C-alpha cells in the first residue's frame, strides 16, 4: 500500500512539473530599442510567436540585474489580454550551457588532443636520442674499425642528432603555443561559467488568447546602469567657410546585457528625478534658545526618515496608445529631433552595438553647418598672440546641451573648448593662435613718471599697443586692455586718455575694433594717473 501511495505521489509530481513546463514558455526576446537618458535607460525587448487559444506564461529571462522592478511593463498586439506581469530572481535556474561555452569546450578538447600528440612525439624523439647515445660505439673492444666505417657512423650520428634537436625545438614551440591557447580557453570558460551560475533576473508575463493567434509582445523596463553625455567636434576649413559642428554622444552601459545592433534614442530627460514639485511650508522665527533649538533639531531628524522632495526615485511608466510615458515624458518615434515640454529626443538613424563593459561608445547624432563671423582677439597684457575666433549667432537649438568641443582648423587640431548654449546669445569659439599677427605692448617712458604731490604719490602711465598684420588678406581684430579700478577711497584713478577706445568705467576695460590691411601696422595709446598716500604701497597694475 505504501509503495502504491509513493507511486501516485511521484506521478502527480511529474504531471505537475510537466504542466508547469507547458504553461511557462521561455521566449527569445532580444533587445530592440533603448532610450538612453542622461542617467539611466529604458530597454525594450521584442518577441513574436504563434500561440494557441488559452492561458500562457511567457518567460523573459536574463534581464539586467540593475533593473527597476516597478518599471516593468508589457505591451501586446492582437486579441490578447495581459493578466499579470511578475518579476523574480531565479537562484535555482537550469544551468544550461550557452553556445559560447559549448564552442569553447569543443575547442579545448581538440587543442588538448593536439597537445598530447606533440608531447608524444617529443617523448619518442627523447627515447631515440637515448638509444643512439647508449649505442654509439662502433665495433667491439678488440676489433678495429675501418676509416670508411668510422666516417659513415660519425656522419649518421651527427645528422640524426641534428634532426632530433631541430624537431625537438619545433615541437617545443608548438607545445607552448597550444598550452597558451588552452590557458586562454580555460580562463574564458571560467568567466562564462561564472556568468552562467549567476541568478537569472526574469519576468513572467501571463496572457490569455481568445483564439489561435500570431502574438507580438514588447517588454520594457528601466535600468539605472547606463548614461550618455554630449560632446562636439568643430571643424573649420578656412575663414571663408561655415563652421561644421558634429554633434556626438558618448554612451556607457553596465547593465550586464548586451545591446547588439539595437535602435538607439537619446533623451535629455531624467526619469530618476521625482516629478513632484516642492511645497514651501511656513517658516516660524523666534528668539533663539538652546532648549527650543534641541526640540527643533529633533523634529527635523524625525522628518528626515520621510521621503524628501526632489530625491531621485523612479515612479514607473505607463502606455497610452502607441507611445510610452515615463514620469510624464513622452517616449516615441518620429523625426530625428523631438522637442517635448521637458526634454529633447534624438532618434539615431543607424543601429549600434554597445557592450556592457563600461567603455564609452561614440554615437553620431547629427552634423550642421553654422554661419560664423570670423575675427581676431588680442589681449596683450596677458598674451602676446592673436587668437582667431568664430562667432555664431542665432538659434542654439542646434547645439542645445553643454559639452566639450574638439576644435579643428585647417585640418589641424587646435585644442578644446566648452560649449555652453545658455551662457550667451552668441557662441564664441577660439580657433587657436595666429603667429602671422605680431603684437607688442610697451610702456612709453617719456609719458610715464612717478612723483610726490603733497602727501600723495602720483604715478602717470602711458601704454602703447602695436599690431602688425603679416597675412596676405585684411583682418578684423578686437584689442582689449584695461585701466585699474580703485576699491579704496584713498586711491584715486584718473583717466587721461582712452585712445578712442570703448571704456567701461565699472570694470576699467578698454576695447578697440579695427580692420587692418595686409602688411599694415595699427597703434593705440592710453594713459591714466594713480594717486595714493605716500606712506602706503599699492599692488602692481
């Protein structure tokens, strides 16, 4: 009776296991679309298959360990109802060998067999060498040997020993090569086996089909293990050409899942930021007391356990028609650049493969030609070189994010700059130094002096700036200098001559704008007086 009961239990368990395997169907759903945010990414997997009428449990395995469980959502087409979406971490999954592991194990077996053959040949040569050395005497102890026989024997020993030595070296080299391959295969196998033995992050989607149907399902989720940052390449052919701005992105992901030839969208949104606005509560003021301060401190500590407004949290996503909404931000396809109320999306045309190794992957966003006005700026008090500058005015939506820019002029890399679209209406790019423009700044001694006037010291200074244009074409140039500004009532600064410069009385800045013809010289002078008490010293200006 007991055996019959155990048999029945075993049969029921087997039937239950078979039913579970029939209901839970593992599907192959590769990553098709990734929306990468400045912090985080929305990953979408795609699956198509034939389903019979009834209830099915579809298993999506090997998801990112950095997944946000609350963000998982499923979207299905056709006469299908989604009953539930369940997330789990499977620590007891069936440890199946991946195709990579099977391939490496086969290669390891073949290479090991080759290594044993090489070792066998080396042992055979070693035995032959020992046999030759142990039987190298020619003739007996009492018998003489003819010269011809001696020469033939010596020639045989020499040639055979040289052949053995040569073959030994070749086999030793082959042995080391095969052993190196085996070591590499074992190291890779260890890495793959470690990955195979890690828990599987899975999602089980339970659906109900009214009829036999061709199903199409998308599973999407958010992971914080990805980001992107903008950067630019700025290329200028010459001062008669527009500025070519190459808008690019560096994408990094450590999600532990490979994005192989996937559709990429870049978004300036940040789903990790809480969308709830902060509320300003009354702030009560009173006379300070130690006891009251301790009570207030305790209240603040009690409040610190509650969620803080603005603290990064992910509140999930929802689906509406053909679009997704993540914390109120619409994520949809369309044109190359999508402007929403809160962010901008870049729809990258070509698919990319981005490995989960944390290395930067460069993605091209777009290239635009920008009309620029070229000119030179020189500040001889700080630097004796003239700098070529491109000024770009207009809509900065074409370069709408702050980032580092690599500058190339006339095919040569000249350095880096920072593009900050919101800093000013005009974008100014420095294209490097031009040694064909010489600059000198000297103090005119005959108009500079230092004297005592009553109880004060009076210093009179006159400076002259000389610009020589050695280029073959005229140049537009901005010259900048300054007159010191007093921050003490006992120090007075009097402007004697600005040299017809534009003068800012608050900052002391002097600005001249000239067009200098080829091989011409332009000079400017400015003068000022500084008075201060004779028993004081002032800093250099």
